[in-house]
C-alpha cells in the first residue's frame, strides 16, 4: 500500500475540485465524430492505441481548416486510450506511482521550457498535465507524424475529454521509436489522475478507447512564457492557469 504524506494527499484530493463538465458543443462534437466512424481526412495513420500493435489509429484533420483542430481517432466508434507518461523533471511531488521503467529525464520541449526562465528546467509529469502528441522515429517502416507540419506548436493547449469531463493540458512530449509500436494516446500522470483517479500508475493506465484528444492549431493556442503558471507546485495550480485560454479555444469549436 502506498504511504502518502499529508501535503500530497491534499494535492490528490484537489484534483476533483478542478474537474469541469464537458461543454455542450464539445459533447456534440464527441458524439458526432464517434458516430461518423473512421475519420475522412487522415493526416497520418497506422498508429497503435495500445501495446497490441493494432496500428488502426489516425491523426485526423477533418476539421483542421474549419475549426483549427486535429484529433486522434481509432477505427469505428473508438477514440484512444490513455497510457501514462512520467518523463521530464523527476523532483517535486511524487507518491511513487511513477515507478521508473522507461521514464526519461527530459521531455521533447525541455529547451523551450527552460527558455521561459520561470525557475523550472522542464515539465514535471506530476504537476503539468501534458499530452504526448506526434510520433517520430528512424526505424524502417516506422509510422511518423510531425504536428508542427500542420501548425500545431510546442506547448500549445490540448483539450482532453476523459471520464465524462474536460481537462486542459499542453502538448508536452512526442512518442519516439523506443517502443515496439508507434503509439498514440498517452498523457502525464497528473492529467491521467485528474481523469481517472489515483489508480493510474506508470504501469496501469486507462485501457478503453474512449478518450478524445483535441489539439489546436496556430500561435493563438500557445500560452507562452507568461500565459501559464509554469512554476506551479501542483496540477490544480497549473491547469487553472491555462483554463481561460482553453475555454476560449473550446468556445470556437
């Protein structure tokens, strides 16, 4: 059984207070996209929603021009699951659910975060609700997708529909070719905890393909150095700081 300090227990309980209902327009979008089945404009396809290597998931651009969004879609009525990422700064709050394994000490945008000069060297998976979006790799036949080629910019807002609620995160990492399959559907442990509770660990995520990840195109989706509380000491503090921009982007969907 995990032994939690009182301050960390308070931080975990605070997750529930920051949850928000899915707005009607986002709920309608979710249901519409689900009902349509496979997306029509596949910007890149052949990705796996799990370690099974089914390679049936796609980055979808059906609404890229009309509403400036790109989302992940599985086959039929499925979306994506939520695997757990613990990459980045390893100090700070940690209750042991990030057990190491293939955890890396840096995220893909560490240099940008450091360049913000906000007193942190990188994102912290226990604090910053980030989404792993995009796939890079050099293995022969490896499926790749570079979000920046469709104007999705590093550390931009990503809206996540999960557990019947809407969470705001940022694009904070990229999937590489160090796994067996080119995977989609991965988020930091703080985001996963906000979605599904304290049962999320680096070894146990959310397996159902019912999570919708929505990335926003353009520079207006990037909080920048002064548009978010990058030095926040908890998930709640950081997610609250990007809520105004998230709300504005979602309202335009």
